[in-house]
C-alpha cells in the first residue's frame, strides 16, 4: 500500500462523493448521502496515515486503493 497523507485521502473521498460535515481539531469528518457511516480523516500536516488506518478508511469509504 502506498503512503498517503490526510489531505490526499480527503481529496479522494470528495472525488467519490463524500462531503465534509465538520472539522474537529485536526480531524475532518466526512459523510455521504444514504450512508450512516462517518469517516474521520486525521490531517496532521504532511504526515502519512499509517497503513492499518488507511486500509480501514478506504474499506469503509468503498474506494479502491488505485483511486487515491
């Protein structure tokens, strides 16, 4: 799995229809019409999201790794 920052993941979520609902500190909370799940993306400067968390977030969002 390639290294992805929080900003890059946020852009990928927005491209796939997720909408920014609110910002709580350094975490951006995304939601999607018709889905109950909320996705919290940590945006800590240019720090990469750790592999396990990234895998969980893209699985929950329903996007492919190639779309990042």
